[in-house]
C-alpha cells in the first residue's frame, strides 16, 4: 500500500498521509529561510572569518562597515530577485520543479560560500546565489501548500511554515554557539554553512515524490491528472471519484473556469485593477504590511545581534543571540493563537506601540548609560531586546498575508511582489551598522 492510499481522519474527513508528508516536507523551506537569516550574525564575529574576509593589516583585521554590509545584505538582494521570479518558475515548470530549482540554487550558493578562501567578494556572491534560492522558496512553498493541502489541515500547515522560520533562526544560533570555541579555525563558519546544505536535501529530494499541484495541472487542462493528484492528497488514489474528492474537484473546477473567463493576470493588473474587487488595494496592502514589518527593525538584531552585543561589552554575545532566537520561537505560538481569536488589525496596532517602546528603552539606555561603563545597562538592553523580539513574534511576524489569503487571477504575481517588497525594503544594513560606533574597535581587539 502506497502513501497515495493511506489516510487518517481529521475533523471528520479523510486526509491522506501524502498530504501530511507534503506539509512536513515543504515546511523545510521556511526552516531554510530562517537558517540562512540567522547564521550570519554569529559568523561575522568569528576570528577566522574576520581574518579571511576582513580589511586591514594581518593580525589586526576588522570589517569595513560598508563591506560587511554588502556581505550581509547581498543575500537579501538575491531573495528579492528570487521572490520576483518565483511566480514565473512556478507557472512555467510546475510547483514541484520550481521548489527543487530553489533548493538547487540554495545549495549552489552555499557551496560557493564554503569554497571562499580570502575574498569577501567570493563570500558575498555565494550569499547572493543562496538568496536567489531562498526567495524562490519563500514564494513557492506557501503557494504549493495552499493549493495542495486539504482544507482540514491547510491552516496548520501554513502555520508550521511560519513557525519553522523562527526555528531555523534558533538552530543557526545554536550551531553558532556550538562552534564558537573553534572560531580560530575555518571549520567554525564552514560547518554552519555546510549544515544548511544537509537541511535542504529532504525538501529538494522529497518534493519530487509528491503530487503536483492540482490547480496547476487543471490550469493547463490536465483535469484527469488533477483529479488523481487530489485523490492522492485525500488518501483515495484508488477511488478518484469518491464524493470527498469530487467535492474538492468541483470547487477547484468552478474557480479555474471563472478565472479562465477573465484571462491571465499581468503585473500591470496588480496595480491597474480589473473586474475583481479591490485588486489594487489588496496588492498595496500586502506590500505595505511586508514593508512595515521590515521597518520594525527586527533584522537589526537578527543580522547584527552578536556584533551589537559584542560592541556593548557583553562577554558572550552569541549566547545572547541564542536567547533572542529562543524568545522568538516561544512567543510565536501565542501569536498564532492571537490572530485566530482577535484578528489582525488590533495586534498590528498594539504590536507597533509595544515594539517602539522597547526599542526606545534599548536606545536610550545604550546612549545615556553606556553598557561598557555600567554593567546594569547591559542587562537592561538584553531585556529590552528580548521584549522587542517577543512583541514582534506575537504580532507583526505572524500577521503578513500569505498567497492563500488572496485567490484571484493575479495571485501568483501579487504573492511574488509582496514578498519582493519584504526582501527589497530591508533597512540599509550600513545605516544599522553606523549606529554601533564601537563595532570596529571591538572586532580589532
């Protein structure tokens, strides 16, 4: 008996084990997203990493602020391009092959990084290529999940994708913490990057054995294949005309037929509108939320947290970064509950005020009572950072729209554009770095 005929009952309906396997496997894409985001924070303060890619005379090397900014931010530029192109690859090749392509790009990018010897440009381009893969996955994974998973488990699967992003950040922090004692060796940062390849293989290989998206198949007139795919996801491969499969099929059929009468949506229609209601509003709403999510300043900690706390005189900055990652994971759970019970608007407002308060405390204490002169200031700054991360994880992190929230003819391009804004509107890394004037001095010690 294959997975296509194995099923369990969830909420009174049959769900195929293949659908559950799909949800688990594809959620690894969220893990890779988080892992690639979190790994650079600790790596950039490892001594071997600085000696190889930093600037200055041997024995006294430190990163130039602009060069470090480029090394860190080229990953985001890659994800911007990957997200914008993700809608095309998903439409051209199908959802599964597009995801496999994204994993392939991620692996190639990591290999380029691992083989870097002494050139920061080499390392930077590796991060750029890996970012192309991450951007592709950030569009393709939620789209594939929302199109394939039965309604009984769809919400849980999408939530698991979001949760695994935070777990990916935590695991990268944990691994950085584990290798910090060998920071004089290139193995310290190469192990971190190489493990990213290992984590990506289950997704790259597993997705090839999963059913193709029924919506993608139906959109190309392959209705019989779409029916079989739906039956597999229900664990009813041997009975593709089962009433449960038929109900799913007719719902999809009516949606596809309705969209086909309108035509294929273009990039222009995302902004010019069509006969679908409020297309422009929905596009701009999705872009604005992703834009403002990044403007909360959360990546100030995710990308430069270890450097920040090192410059503040903290003895073990990677440990503090690990604590922030743990807070991020733990507080995501109540956040997922809150948006189901309260909605999104109120958490957005409360979260923005909460985050602003703790950032203000963090900055005010750091300036008025420098932590390298007052030990208590370092403690207050750590607490403020933890509270800021908690407020972000419980509100602004779990709020942004996913492609499943907007089903219309322009959906793939809207999802791609929204995530492009997410990656493209990161605050300039150099401006964040400039707020840490003692950074270079601390690295040079």
